[in-house]
């Protein structure tokens, strides 16, 4: 059970990285559109996808680092005699 949390966090990180690259590709593709309305809509949609996926891409590893440090701190306290 404890290893599934780490696996899920790693999968979420990879999924958010995929959507980050997808948003960058969508933003680059929006510059080839001829219709100004379509350009604005796809540009803002790509910006929104990039914003959310970058936030998640940063937050999942930070959460994993915090949990790893907490686990190491708990094991260090158990090993030291009182």
C-alpha cells in the first residue's frame, strides 16, 4: 500500500509533463491559424493548459520530497537512543 502512493505520484507527474508539452505544442500551433478569433481562443486555451499542468508538474515532486524528508526524519528519530 505504501508503494502505490509513490507510483501514483510519479504517474501524475508524467501525465502533467505530457499535458505541459501538449500545451506548448498547442500554443505553437495557434500561431499558424489565420482567423483572429480562433487564434485568441486557442492561445488562451493553451496558456490555461500550460498553467495548470506546470503547477501540477511542480507540486507533485514537491509533495514527494516533503514526504521523503518526513519519512527520513522519523527513521532518524527511531534510531537515536532517548
